């Protein structure tokens, strides 16, 4: 089954304790991305990756790191979590159309990780 | 920059009522437009999409037409069911840069009563 998986699904941690949220897709997608969802704000992009070893900042990258060593995996790293990073996090992936194609493939989302930082 | 504006919810309807959720957007170039649905406790699922002006996306009885002249992509369904209760997100995809980020509206919660 084609899917995006995230782990853990729920996490409660304390300020300053480093954590990693894993994301994996089995659809051979080049493009992967992380979003956070907060009430009244919809989803906002944190980081994205166009392909292996190619990552860049989204709209709200402060306090986060990512890596893309393999095509299927795109972990999100919080080196020193703070309470304002309490949120619902989604990983997504898609195919990458040619740059000049003028359209975008849909993104497939994981089930989400609910993170609470106390 | 890009932005998406959705009508605020919650929207409460009786079963078999007609549904419209308004969505307007601001974007440079020619974005692709999407509706995603989020059922309680689950991730986002693509509901439908349209990639150019006048395209109509449809799925599971839902429809939306890409209107470039009014920069709108309103979601409609002729007869809602209790199982349609969820949060609906309108989104656009940035096609002018390599970022390909989705810009989401704030979401509209739909509650359908039996």
C-alpha cells in the first residue's frame, strides 16, 4: 500500500530534550516536506526537500533541522524543543514535475505526529 | 505572497442539504488548486484538484471549479451525508519556484446532523 508513515504518533517531552520525528514514504517520491498545523493557522511549511541531499527552508524553519540521506526518509529534528513547538506535525511527499511544467502533483500526507513540549 | 482565504466554520447542515464552502486565493502565476479533507484523528487526504483555469475537479460527489477571473475555488456537494463531517482545507501550490509548497487556508469544519 502506498503511504507516508510517521513515528511517533504522539509525543510528550520537556523543554530542551532533543527529539526526532521520522517520516518514510514508499512511493519513490522525490519531493518531501514537513508542515505544522496550529488552530486557526492551517498548515505551514517548515522544511522541504526536492531530492536526496537537497533541503531548504519553508515558512517557519526556526528551531528545526532536517536531513535527506535516503530518498524514502525525511526526519524532522528538534535540537532543543520549546513549548511554542507544541503542534501537530505532518510529513508529505509527492512526485516532482519538470520545473517549467507549470503545475504541481498532489502531496500525500502522513497521519500526523502530535507533539507536546512542557 | 500567496494566500488562501476560506469561510469560517463550523458549518452545520442537515443530512441531504446542499454544501458550499467558499475559497478565494491570491497568487502570482498559475497555481494548482486543491481541496484536502481531514477526518477526526487522521491526516489530510486529497479530495480533488484542478491545475488550470476552468478545470473542474470532482470526487465522491464533491466538485470545485478553478475560476481565474474571480480567483476562487469553491467546494460544493449536492447532498451531504453524516460521514462527510470533517475539516476541509483549500490549498494552492506554488508553481513559480522550486519550493512547490502548499499554501493552506485555515480550514472549515463541517458538521452534518442526521
